[in-house]
């Protein structure tokens, strides 16, 4: 079956399936849950509350066959230049390959490179943690100021929030925005003598990161003097030569290769801050969890492959039923940045309109991904999700056991996430709403007004991802799960998930507007833009 025939078959089946309530699929399909759920790497994934029948589920899986996903996986893992527009390989998976035995860049061994980078990070992290490497005044480092944005921020920030010890020996403050308030707020109570500033930028050209880094360096110099300040600087970049202009000692520059995309870079030295603050062993465990998911993605059959179950649900909703958004709700405070991380991973990867050769794509691509932590989100935007006629598919992520939470609180949290999945699916009928009104003593007139307002149409699809516990391993597996989901969707949609041309226009125009704001004249713009520039000038 060709890919376009597979799309047609998916849309036809999806239109049929959408007419049947999700709950009814459970009645007609004997082993729906068994077929549409699995456990891997400490994660339980259940897509049986999606709007599809078994035929719809199979039609979505067919897309991976029609798009020849196995060949695409092979191209990625063997280091072919699958990022065609930039002529780059995509090998972040090599960073978590425990022995590096499978890591090859266009046929050439890259194990030694990966190992050298790991050894350098380990030595530096161990040195700081043991107190062998200290600040200019002899004080041990207590805080790391991690300066980076996008992929140089979201991954390490998420990992640190997920795994921060309750009383960390070394803390991390993340500074991303070029709004100087973020740096000011994060340095106000810090002692420069105990602070290590790490600039993290793949390109080392990013405006926000360089501006924050220069300001942080000034802050160090003001507190310690110029020579001493350099002992408090380190950098992470795939363009290490560019760091030399910023006074960072050469032996404090940690590199990674251009075959690691920004939004896939948390497995590299981009996580140096976390490696120092949490310990190298935690990083190794994170890699091990991701590696387990990699092996699963490579070897499990399509219908029992966790990333493909999530990707199938997404293409069914987005391409099959034209649903333009998806909510990601982690019921875990420690995973509160997951939606932000996935926004970059999915929307920067797959929010495209052409393929890698410039041809317009035949289908819709990435939906709007949004979300916040549960239960907070229930008290914010769930009202709309329950009662709007628009259907927003959900991903509910939860953690089964949490040793730092009192058991009764954890039970309450878990009851909420499970109840929401049920509530979205079953909804509340008019009949039930009327019965509630009668029970509350409403007369017929009031019941006629209130009962329809209480109706929840239900039939809203959700997926459950349940982690046994939040450990470095399960976190690694969870993030790799989403990376592979994103990759598989990109293959089906026929696009290059590894470039990001769309963000360039804003960067270019921001530089042009900056010249207008700081210069003596204003270039030609539309009247609204000119007025805004004049107002802030
Ligand atoms: O906004 C585009 C982008 O290039 C992202 O892809 C990247 O993660 C981010 O900027 C930061 O880039 P860098 O790590 O090069 O500073």
C-alpha cells in the first residue's frame, strides 16, 4: 500500500470510528485493552481510550509500514545525513549507547569521540563534587548558573526539576530569557565566589545566551575581579572555537558534535550542569533508561512499540480527524516542564509545511501541543476540555509510587488522573444531569435550565503513560519515548524533523529592529511596527 493510499484508508476509517462512542469500542472488541497497552522500561502505556476502533488502530499503524519506518530508522542509526537541508546525521541515540558498539557516523566508528567527551565531563563533575575543583577564593561551588535557551535549556531544566535531591549539595539556577530580570532574580542572593557560570549553546551565536553570559560574567568580575572570574566560567558548545572570545579557559569548554540536534541534546554535555549537580552516575542511569527505550523502538513490532502507539494516536487525531491540538498533562510536580519540553521537541521538529526537499506536504503536520501539571490544570483549562464541542486529545502522564509524598496525597493525585481519563471518555449525559438536579431538589423549570449546562459530551480521547516511579532510568525512557514518537510522526508526514528554518525570520527581524531602537533612524516598516519602535525608542 502506498503512503497516500494509507492516508486515504486512515481518513475513511477515522470518519467511521468517530461516530462510535469510545466506550462502545470496549464492548465490541474483546481484548481492546490487551491489544492497545503495553509495559516497557518502567512505563505503562495505554492508548485504548483513543477514538479508534481496532480497524482504525490498524490503519494508523499501517502508515509506519507504508512510510517504510524500518528503513528510516536504519538510516538514522547508521549516521546517514537524514537532516537533508543541513546535510547532517542525527545521532543523539549514539550518546546513550552504553558501549558505543553500534555508534557509527556514515559507517565510521564514533565510539572514541563519545567516550572522550564523557570522560572529560566525569572528571570535571567529580572534581567539583569532591571539592578538588573550587572557586578563585578557595570556596567550593554551591550553585551553577546554567545559561542557555531552547534545547540548551529545556531538557536539562526538566531533568534537574525531575531529579533534584531534596537537599542538593550543589543547586542549579537556569537563565534563558534575554529579559535581564531573569538573571537579576537568579543572582540576587548568590555569592559569586561560590557560583559557577556555564554558558550552553550549540552554535554559540544565540543572542539571548550570549547577552546573559556577558552580563553574568560582569557580575562575577564585579564580585571577584577579572582574573578570578575566569575560574568561574565554563562553556558547552558544538562550536568550541567560538567560545575563545569570551574569556572561558580552554579546559573548561565541553564539546559535542553537530550530529546532535539542539532539541535532542540533553544527552550530551548540554546536561553538564545536571551531571555536576546530580552526579555522573545519575547521568549514566538516565542514558541507560533512554537506551532501553531505543532498543525497544528498534526491535518491538509496530503494534507493541510504545513510541509508535503514541505516534499512531497522534496521526489518527491529527491527520485522520483533523484535530489541531493535544494537551499534555503530567500529574507530577517534578515533571511540570514536560509540556514546555515537548512543545519544542514536537513543534520545532514537526511544525513544517514542506518536506526536506522543499515540496509542500500533502497532510496537516504537528498539532499545537500545550499543557500544565495536574491537578493544577484541572482548575484552569479543563472546563473547556470537558465541555467545548472542540475535541482536544489528551496525554495523561503519572507516576505510580512517590517515596517523598505522603501515601494519602499520592493516592489522591492518582485518583484524579485516572478519574479524568474516565470522565473525558464517558462524560455526563443529560439524563444523569437531570437526575442530579432532581436529587438536589430543583423544580422542573430550574432543572430544564441547569441540567443541559451540566452535560459533558464525553467521547474525548486520552492516552495514559504511567511511570512505576520517577527515577533517572524511567525519565530517560520517557524522554526517548517522545523523541522516537516525534521521529516516527515526521517520517509518516514526510518531513525533516531535524531543522528549524521557521525560527530564523524572527531572529533576523529582531536584529533589524534592534538597530532601529538603538540607532538614530528607523527603517521602513508598516505603520504599526514603526509606531511600536517609536514608543520604546
Ligand atoms: O530557536 C532555535 C534554536 O536554534 C533551537 O533549535 C535551539 O535549541 C535554540 O535555538 C538554542 O540554540 P543554541 O543552543 O545554538 O544556543
